[in-house]
């Protein structure tokens, strides 16, 4: 009698459990993709948010440093770009960079024309291989340059 009762209670208990357990598993299986998405997307969103914050904090300064210091080369009467002597420039970009620059924004090696003899060399080198003039390009404020330009040195082609 007691075991019957216990058995009944046990069966009822199992049935009672089944009511909750069976639908629960169904829900859990449905929830697995959602949980996976949350587990995967959550960190990604967090990383993206952090990267975005980092990008927003770092990017403007770099932008000002690099992009604002170059200017397009002026064109002469024949449409050819004119590069002032002693200032680094990129022939492919036709951009003049600030004194002291050795690389373009795209990582290309900049060149510079010797102020004395006009020989074009890599902007990384301080000394002219032709006339031996050595000058250090310092990133100081650009002057107009008009008064500085050597008038007699026009090695007209
Ligand atoms: Zn030179």
C-alpha cells in the first residue's frame, strides 16, 4: 500500500515534471541560436564600439597631422607640376609635403629637389649627391618662399 502510494506520487511527480521539463527543453532548443547569437554578437558589438571609440579618439589628430600639411603642386604654363626646391613632394600624387616629411600618405618615398643645384633625390637623405649641399628639413612653419627662391639658379632645360 505504501509503495503503491509512493509509486503514484512518483508517477505524478514525473508527469508534473514532464509538464515543465518537456516544454522547457523545447524552448531551450529554440533559445540556443538566440543564446549563440547573443554570445557571438555581444562581444563583437562591444569590440566594435570600443574600436569606434578608439578610432574617434585617435583619428582626428592623425588626420590633422598628415592631411593638412600637404598641398597640391602648382602647374606651370605647360601644365606640368612645379615643385619648390627644398620641399619634399610626391611626383605621382603631385603633392608637396611639409619639410621633414619622407613618406607620402600612401607610404611612398618622397623626393626633394636640391635648392642649390636642382638635383632630385630621396627626401630621406640630407646631403645632395651632386653638389654636396647638406640641409636638414625641419618641420617649421612655411614661409612664403618667394624671397627665398634662388633667382639665378634657373637650370632652364
Ligand atoms: Zn645639390
